[in-house]
């Protein structure tokens, strides 16, 4: 039996019907603070345009792939089920928004660094590499 996802006691359909003001008390303090200032600093033009593009895709008016550099956008319930390509500094990584991601930032799911894999030392790398046989 599959367990239904609940966010603070509400399922996804109930969350989608909530206004942002009703959603605020359910979020963590950092997200509440950011969204509380959405009229001023938080909802700048980039975020507003991204919300409009998500709304168009949700309604079926547009079938474009959403690509964005906005990594500090908080994931809201109306974004669930949409695939967004988020820029990680080099390229765009596709992220499908799931209900478990509500309240987190978009940038958390598009990692900006890779694991470092060091090779063998070369000539002149350090004093100890003088004694490494080069075949």
C-alpha cells in the first residue's frame, strides 16, 4: 500500500488550493521571511516571469521547456509535477518537482560542483614527485 504524501497534515490537493498567505505558517522561518517580503524584494521580475511561465505550462497554454537561472525561488505547491531546467553554472539540469520538495529552494536540487577526481602527479607537481618513476 502506497503511503500518501502529507505536508504538515495537508495533502497535495489541499495545498494547491491554499493562498500564499495561508501557506506561510506551514513553512520554515527562512522561507516565511522571504515570502513575507514578496511584494518588495522577493518577487522580482525574474521570479514573477517564472511564475507566469509555470502557470502557462500548468494550464496547457504553452508546451515550452522552462529554463531558468533563478535558483533562490522557493518551491510552492502549484509547481508540483512540472519539469524545470535549472542552471548550475555550466549547463541546465532538468528537475521534476515532487511534493516532497515544497518549501525548499530550486537551487538545492541542481548541484553546482562536481566531485574532484585527482590523477597521478606529474613532473614538477611537488618535491616528492621527483622520485616517482615515469616508466
